[in-house]
C-alpha cells in the first residue's frame, strides 16, 4: 500500500512538472514573439516608419534594462558586502566623498542621455522627412466633426465621410460605412492633414504615429506602405466634441490593381475634383501648407 502510494505521488509529480514545463514553454514562446515587436499593437512591415519606431522603442528598453540590472547588482553587492557583521556595533567607517565613483556616476548618465537623444533625433528626422521627391500617392485628409474627407490629389477624386452618428436623430452609425482611406502596397505616401472646424488627431495605432489636424494649418505624414494587404483601424485622438469617440475610420492597404479599381469607382460615382477649404466652418480661413 505504501509502495503504491509513493508510486502514485511520483506520477503526479511527474505530470505536474511536465505540465509546468509545457506552460512555461508556451509562455516563453509568446513572450519571445511579443518581444520582437516590443509589446506594441502592430507588426513589422506595416510601414517603414513603424519599423523605425519599433527599433527605437526596443533599443531603449534594452538599454534601460541593462542599466537597471547594473544598478540592482551594485545595490545588492553593497547590501551584502557592507552589511553589519555579527558582534559589530555602531556605524561602519563613513566616507564623505569618492572622486572616481562620482566621476563615474556623472559621465555614464551623460553618455546615456546623449546616446538616447541622438538615436531619437535620428529616428524623428527619418520619420518626418518625405520618402521621395514626389510621393506615389498624395491624399489630402480633412478632419471634421465627426468624420473625415479624403481627397486623392494625384487622381483628382474624393471621398466624403459622414458623421458616425446622426446628431438630430441619435441613430447609431454603421461600421461598414466608416470612412476608409485606400492606399496601394509598396508605395510612398504623403498624407496632408487639415481640419474643417476644430483640432482633431489622425491616429492609426498600427502605424505607431499620429498627427494633429489644426484649423488653418497643414501637417504631413510621410511613410511607405508594406507589401501585404491589410485593413487597419483608425480614430481621432484629440477630444473634439460630443461624438469624438465615434470619429472612426479605416485604412485599407491593397494591391495596386484593387486601388486603381477603387479610384475608378469614385470617378464613376461622380466624385471628381477636390473638397477644399470652401467646406470649412470658416471658409475664409485658408489652410497654409
């Protein structure tokens, strides 16, 4: 009986160890996949800017972790090496200053700050610079309460978005009718951001960047789309009024032929030309490029 009990215990322990090992492997696999993107809400290849931001983010965290490990190690070493021994009384010998340590504690943080600033500045310049002298696609985006207008400048067609909710009746908006910005894969893009009324913010979480749309001003987002077709959710990230939370849109990255077909559909619907500043709340306030 005792032998059977011991055998059963060993079996249970073996199963528990095997289960724990499997769960740990699964968790570590998930962590390794997340670590590749720094736990960010996107994946590599969405845009070139997203990859640049991801690299900066992960590099910053690796540097911070390395500094933390060194600091924690030094603290632990001090706690152990300079602990009060048995039979010791009073305070240990006090040192008022230590020039080499003070120089070390000054120089290393300065080096870290300068390095982080340099990498951040380089990434910012890369992100905000145009990707080409002339972009493959130029889209003029107007934010308005509470939707978006898209002017496809090169093709001379437009899409006019409707409010997410009809303010007079309180009807719910339909997700399928959300404004959708179409972009071709593997293309340089210039998104010109403007506002018809108040400050909005054009945000696509998967792109890892956003820009404000400000009345009377033009902001730009320059990026190159990836080589995979996908649909990305976007939203306004600046409180802009009663239905701000429903000022949603989509960005659809599609192959060139599908993009051309969509542009043709806008032309067939009669949406030719450009919806300019004349539709702003204050038409006399022209947008400056």
